[in-house]
C-alpha cells in the first residue's frame, strides 16, 4: 500500500504547507515514515543555505512530530524530488498546488507537471486551500477497463481493507456515450476488487458519472470530505513510471479532493 514512506515537497507558501499537512495525515493513517524535502539549484551555496533555513520552518510546523528533514540539489524541484525519493526509498511524493489557483481545485505547477510525467513513485496532489480531515472517508478509483486501471483497483481495494474505508469505482460517460457497456465494465471491476481484498460487498460501489465534459461529469457524483481519488497512469507511460493522459489530467484539475496517481505497473 502506498504511504509506507511519504516524501513531502516543501516550499514556503500555502501550497507547501498544504502538501505537508496532507503528507502528515497519510502517514498517520498508514503508520508510515515521513520525509520532508526542500530542493535548491545546483552549484549555489547561498541557495543551499536558504533551503536549510526553510527546514527550520518545517520543524516548527511539525510540532515535534518525527520526520526526516532533507535538502536536495536538483535542476528543478520535480527532478530533485524524484531523485531523492528513489534514493531514500519513498513510495509516495506529495506536493501542493501553486498559489493563485482556484480554491478547492488542484493546480499543476512546474514541479507537479514533471512528477506527473516522469516520476517512478506514486504522486499525490493537494487542492488549493485543502485542509485534510483526521479520517479518510472513502477511496475512489477513476476506472476505465484497461490493465493499468485494474492494477489501481487491486491496490485501492487492498488499501481500503487495511484502512477500513469503503471503495468506490467511477467511470466517466462524456457526451452521448451509451452508459450501459460502462456499467458492465464496472461490474467486472467490482468483482476484481472483492477478489483482491477482504471487503464486504456493501463497501464496494460503482457509479457512472455523466456529463457534457469531464468537469460536468465529476459534478454528477458526490465528493464528501475525506475522499481520496486514485488514478492510473496512461498506457503511454513507461514501465514503473507515472504518465498522466489528457483525460486523466482533466479529471485531476476538476477533482475537489486530493488525487493520487500510480505509476504504470505499480501492482
């Protein structure tokens, strides 16, 4: 299950604090290890010093909570976080949204864009202004019938069992698409989830979200506080890397909750 070792990318703004808060909640849920990193450009001693000073802020925000505070050199924040995650064995990288974006929605800055197209670990993004609740209410998987999504269903089902929360599978029906074949696909995905974990049937549900576009369809289903959305990487992703496709990126931008993206072949 993702979250055994969480790496939060910290920057001195609201997005950085929201990433840190979300990472702390994930670690509290999983009982995992927390690392927090700041990234600075290579060959600049002053920048390295500033990065270390930022970690002093992190220590204050953690209020005694145990965490590894790390400074990483990198040509970009996204690249630095990826290199560091591989080095320390983190299985999840958490970043926030840039300031100035729509409140309650995920903004994709330069670091997130790099991670969503090349990270070797799962990536989680916090919406702007997000304040994570103490408890996880439900895990939702954005589902399309293909191997990567089946892997995501298996992983999410196992996480739902361990965390004792319900699992929901959602498929989008955009425009004039016939929803009936999609419901058939969801029925197979429910069976896969039940076969992959010790979940009771009442705790595994499925919905077809219908709308004129992705954002409209996501508004067709409910998103309670404490929701976590899981997306699979595109078929175009290299093995064991994250690569978010066009539709999934639209889902991520429209989702009103944190989103985790799994690398291809994560299972």
